[in-house]
């Protein structure tokens, strides 16, 4: 582990008391404390030039600070994080009797657009599948099974690694998945996924106890393949497929599953059930991904779009 980063000097004496409280009472990690310190120092620089020490700031001073962040081009998430730090700092001062109010509580945070899920194109998924299927031996058959299952089902990686063998032995056309809160759902299997499972099953004993009740046994403490190892396998596969390894993860494949289904006409409610989302509003984010893609397509290809080249 690297050495702690150099702390930035602060003038306001109350900052150190706040940061010490984070460590002693809340057990906040050193890197998180460093991030708080950095944000508070930035606010202090603003205050000293305008209104004195940060601990003396009023609500309008905080609003002015957030406005400078926006005008400087900082993302809304950055402004929201710094406002959160200030709310906690002034909450500390109030709790310690050092202020009679918390001026940050009446300051509205910046509006943040919902982050679109990171996904992969169908061509990228096909490249990953081709790379997996070309990997020889039992390693290749397990890799193909993992990838086909992820893309065919949209499983969370925690659901995938803990999948019992019985889940694929009952009816090969579907798997029974136990998701969050112990809720069960049925997910249909593609022909390719069923073939990959059948090809992999004789190799289970190469990776762990052949009598294990897990579909993907291993010699790990949990008795099954770990989430971290799945991530590592996918990153290595991405490199083989010529894809940036940072763009590939189990969760990105879950997003690709949902996005591609919707793009090919699946209804939102069915996708919600297969993903195991309690609220359909969680699933609706994938419609925004499709809308963004369609907008980009219009801009690039339509005669009246921004990127169309009439030459």
C-alpha cells in the first residue's frame, strides 16, 4: 500500500477537529479523510478571499461557492459532493455548540442527471464470445459458459457465482435464480447458453469439488468462483478480443443484456422481471440508453443532423 498523501495546510482550526472526529468516531478511511480535507481547503480558499474563515460562512457564501464551481466547469456530482462535506462540517460545528445553525442545510444541491449505465455494442459482445469460444481446453469451456450465461440472463455476478448446479439441471430452457432478498425469478436460456453449459459440466471437477452443489465450484473459501476472479477473467478476455479491458465487467454485460433486448423489441416489464428489479423505474434507465443512441444516430446520419456530410 502506498504512503499517505501529503496533507494540505488549513487555516481554520475547526477543520482539524472535524477531520479528527471522522477518524475517531466514524472510522473513516484515510483516503476519504484526505478527500474531505481537499474539498474543505478549496472552500476555505474561496471564503478567505471573500468572507473570512469557513466556520463563519453564511448560506449565501456557500451558494456563491457552488456557483463558482459550476462556472469553472465542475460536474454537478463534484458540487454535490462538496456540499455534502460542508453540511457535515457545519453539522459538526452545530453539534459541538460552535455555531447556532447549519447554513448548508438550506442550500439546494445542483441538479444531477441520472448516469446512463455503461454498456457494450453487439459487435463487442460477439467479439468477446468469439474469443471465449476460441480459448482451448476446460478453461475455455468454463469461460464460454460464464460469458454465455451472463449475456443470456443478465445475472448479477453475485448471482452467477453462487448459482447452484440444480438451477441448470431442472429444465434446460430456464434457470431459477435467487436474487436480492431471497426472491426467486425464472430466466429463459438461449440455445447457445444451454450448449455452453452442457459442454462445461464435465469439466467442473477441474476447478473445485466435483460433488459441490455450485455450478462453478472452486477451491476458494466460499467454495465457488469468486466475483473478483470473474472480473479478472473478463478483463483478460477483453484484451484477447481487442477491447479495452476497462470497458468490460460482469455488470456491463448485465447492462448489455438489457439494452440489447430492448433494442430488439422486448417489452420493459419482461426485462424488469428477468433482471430482478423491484421497481420498473430502475429498468427504465435502459430506455434512456437507447434514446441517446438514437439521437446520436440521427445527428450522424440524417441529412439534417449535425454530423452529416453531404459531399
